[in-house]
C-alpha cells in the first residue's frame, strides 16, 4: 500500500509528459473513469482517452465521456481553465462524487485527501457484504476517521487509505465478496 500512490503518480507524470497534458488533467481523466472500474482497465481506457483514441475496451460510457470533457478542458491548452482547481473541474462533472474528486487529488500528488471507495468503507465498517454510495456528509465521516488514524500512525492520509485498501482487497477478493453477498 505504501507504494500504490507513488507508482500511480509515476504513470500520471509519464503520461503528462508524453501526451502534453498537465498532471492535474491526467489525474482528473484517470479518476473520472475509476468508478466501478478496476485499475488495469482504468489505465487502458485513460490511455486511450489521453491519446484521443476510441476506448479499446469497455467501460462506463458516461464516465468515459466525462473523462474526454476533462481532457478537453486541459489547463495547458485552454486559458479559461488555467486557474481552475482539480475540485472545481471534478465537481462540474461529478457534483455528487467525493470519491472521484479526492482520487484525482491523490493521483496528482495531494496526500492529505482521502479516497473512500466501497473497499475503504467496507474496511472501516469491517464487513465486505455492504455497498455504500457515499454522498458528501457520510463520505466526510469516513474520511475523518481515516485521517485521524493516519495521524496517530504518522502516515499521510492517502498512504494509510492505500495500505488499508490493498490489505482489504487481499482479504476479500471479488469472488469471495460476491459469495458473501449472495449468502
């Protein structure tokens, strides 16, 4: 888990240089595709979007369209967007999506944000059999808990979340979770 964000940020940095988009834009594109999409698939689709190719594999079309719009709003090419923060850009596309907003920040290198997806929420509740669609208020409560524990451990909140996320995914692989939910 401690290497998860540094590894992801290397990809963001490489793509920023390769495709000529800002780090923030690349992070926003990847985060926009992320809901209900595993990391490997997310990267394939994001690479296609940044290269301005049609997606070579399937994903959630609405999220791909949002990623394309975020790419087109690249602050390096459009002065109108130069002063917009990641939050402003992500909230325009995902007004009810704190997870994608925080994930974009984490991918861009901001460790004080916490990405709470279903895995992180399940780990916090210690049950793999529930699914949370977290609007802002409950999301904030989960995030505060992660920040609090990260502070006690003297670890960046994003790093702590990545450690928990990786451990949780190993403890409860997708097939095991599906079986628990059926039961």
